[in-house]
C-alpha cells in the first residue's frame, strides 16, 4: 500500500491496524485529548499515546443524556464513542483542563466508563515563572503516576530517546508544511488533514517512516502551480478532512493552518541539549498557545500572520465549533486584525461530526471566494 | 443573446430570462422535494410563457441552495453574489442589500460595480427567516401575505423574547391565550424579525442606498420595523423583490457568455 493510502486507512478507524499490532505485542495504549499533555513521557514508558477524538460518531444519543445543551459537539462525539465501547482498547486516558467542554466529557467518562488509568493533568492558564514551576510540578506528578501504575522507570535516557523520535516527527511535518507553502503544493489541505490525523493514533517511529517516504515521493514529483485560492484555516479543533475538502471543492486550497491538529502541534521542538525533563516542560508550556492560555492572543496572531506570509495566503477560514467560546472570541479578534492588514477572512460556525450542514458551509465559502476574486 | 438565471431556494424557486440586457420574463414557484425538479418546473413554466425552449437559451447560471444539483445550468454562483448583482443592476446606487429568504437571511454589501464587497449570513437557525414567518402565521390563523398588513393595525405590540422559532411559537400561543389581539402579536413578530436582521446589518455596516430582496421583503410589517430601527428608507425595486437572485444569476450568465465568446 502507498504511504498516503496507508495513513488514510489508519486515520479512518479508531482501533486501527497499527494500534492492534501494538496491543498484540502486549503493550498498552493510553488516550489523551489535549496537546498540553507531554506525549514523550508515555512513550518513554513504552506506552502508545493515542489522541481521543469523536471520529466515526454518527449520532450522540448516549452522550446527550449526560451533557448539557451548551456542551460542544466535539466533547459530545468523544463521549459518545467512549459510551459505545469504541475506546475500550485504551488502558486509560489523560485529560487536561483545556476548556469546560472537555472537562465535562472527562467527568462523565471517569464516572461511567473509567479505565484502569484515569488522569487529569492540570495546566496553568497563564505564562509566568510561577506558572512554569506549577506546570513542572504537575508533569512530575504525572510522570510519577505513570511509573507507579505501569510499574516502569522513566529514565532520562528513555525520555531523551522519546524526545528525539518526536522531534523527528516535528521536523518531517515542518517539511510537509514547507512543501504545502510552495507555489505548487503537492498535497491538498484535505490530504494534509488525513496525513496529520494518522500521526496522532499510531507509534511515531512507524509514522516517521511512512511520512518520510511520502515526502520523498512528493519532492520528486514536479507539480505545476495551481490557480486555486490559497487559504489558511484556524480555529477550533479540526481533524475532519471532509470539511476541508468541502471548502476546497469551491475552488480553493488550504495551504497552512494554526490548528492544534496542525501547525500548532508540531511547530516547536524540544531542546535536545540539557536536561530532557526540563526541556520537555519548557516546550509543552510555551508552544504556540491555544486560546485557553489567557493573554496570549498576540503570540497566536503573530504566528498566523507569519504563516500567511510564508505560505502566500490570500484568505483565512476562521472556523469554530458551536459553543467553543475560546476560539469563537479569538476568531472575532483575528477577523479585525486581519482586516487591518488587508487580509480577507470568513467566520464559520460548525458542528463537529457528520457533515449535516455541508450546504451551509459551501454557500458561505463560495461567496467568500467570489468576494476575494477566486 | 438569451440567457437564464435559476434560483432554487429552500421554499421557492425563481427563473429569469434576459434577452440582450432586458428582462423577457420570470416565474416563481413553490419548491418540490428535489432541487433539480424545482429548477425544471420553474424553467419549464417560464419558457412556456415566453414560447421558448431550452435550445433558445445560450447560457444558464444557477444559484440558491440547490444550485449545485441543476444539470441544465452551465455554471453556478452563490446566491449572495447574485442578490447583490441583481439589486445593483436594477438600482445602480445600491450599496447594501438585505435578503431574507426561506431559511436564511443575509446582509450584503456591494461595490460601485455591483461586485460583492462583504456579507454576513445568519447561523444555522430558522429564526428571522421566511419559514419562521410561515409558522407564526399558521398559529395566528392568517395567510402569510396578510401578516404584514395585520401588524400595522396594532395598538400595543407584544414583545417576543425567544430567538428560537419553536420557542417563539410557544410564546405566540401564550399571548393568544392571554387574549392579545392578533394585530398586536403580528406586530411583535415583525419587531422580533427586524431585530434579528438589524444585527446582521450592524455587522456588515449600513451604507445607503439600501434595499430588501427575498420573499420577506413583501411583508410590510417587517419592512417598516426594520426601516425604523435602521433609521433609513429602503429603495423600492421596479421588479418583484423575490426574483432578484435569479436576475443576478441571469446577469452573470450574460457576463460569462460574453467572456467565453471573446476567448478564441
């Protein structure tokens, strides 16, 4: 199977073939929801970190009974898949106080479908030396909990090794984004979304191998520049290649993003000199911030402006999942700041999950492209 | 040169035929379950009235909710651009267009050439759309076409606070049970609709001249409320405001035909 087809097949099913192989080797898989959870700690304990999503949820009738009307559809779909037993292969899960929606998902998960290892990792909401100290203490506690539960010893050497593997993923993904930023992107935004999604649900060594050969292949192919409108997508969690495809169908190509399922996930590396634990804490605490970090809007805005420049972006899709106040308000500010720079943008409210309102999105995107001369 | 614009919305479908830059004819029908069928029916009706056939049409642009599924169209363009274009063609001084259709409402700003400058559209919700007016008129027991004029007879308009159409319907039933007059309730409905739309106009920015398109622009109650809230007067069209989307599509069809014939 070609690397892209292989990655697509892995990203499609929750308990995919690579996860099954891992479990068959007698090894554990632990789920997580938020990119403020240092994955390297789990890998150093020979545990597969697996990002929980609501992929595949067709309806949310079970979760609806436990969540309020104003909980977002991402939290709803995750919980639904948990209730339906789709995540029974996990030994446990690690949660972060990222936002209230995901905390309510955790509450219900913990109460109704707990697995042997359930962990809430609190992350401070502000940047300060005290916050960094607090975060470090929490990561130490988390490491201790992993060591105690799984009866392992996470040494500095193992941690260094895990960081190197993850840094290799980050280097390769950066290369993917360099190619996408070029005049002739070898991948559509929808394809990139599939490539990225697969990376969250499989061992990074295997992922690096597939991604490496995929990129080598892509570099060799000569592609003609495309006439499509180049877009950046940002906002709420986005692992839905069909949504991206729906946008691109209207005559556009998504060439970059500022998503936690995209550029924000891999842009920053862990320093490889010095103490690996300190480096890990630094990297996860200060990586391109999610709007859950208070007062860090300018950092994210500047990151987006840099992405716009390096990928020659003509328009910005500011999407947010209904009830995602963090990204909803962030998008409103971004719209104003982008306008000042003369960059067109459109705000789209969406639901996570099955594309019930594809037509609504298509109309708005089409008009947006007509407006910016697509 | 004969071109057509076909606008298939959620509640009604319209077709406009243009010949050498003048309107030959137009029709409006209630939609069928399938968009393609609505398009065929409204086109058939329009062509029949003009004694034309599909072969006489040189280019067709479709628009509206069903625009992508219409096989006889040569191209499709969003209804947002089409409403702007159609309104601007009829009234060249137009800067802002409010379109309230069956299932969505939008505020559109166009530049001096009628090209789309900016737009805001309601989110996934029936509140402030034609469909919600239909529901409310049923509760009041009046025909939708009477709702607007009825509201002008109000002495003490009620206040409808719920944004959700379904909750608003319950609120209306409650007022009727309290023995409020249908005119007072109808005025409350107009006011609630206008408030929703005012928010959209506020976001896109009001620039005169301004006009309203779509089915709801035929509701004098909503129009009057909105004019008062915005402190402006809408410019009136010489054509039926419900066909503006299809008209815009037909104008784009003419543009594209000209452009295509210039290219070797």
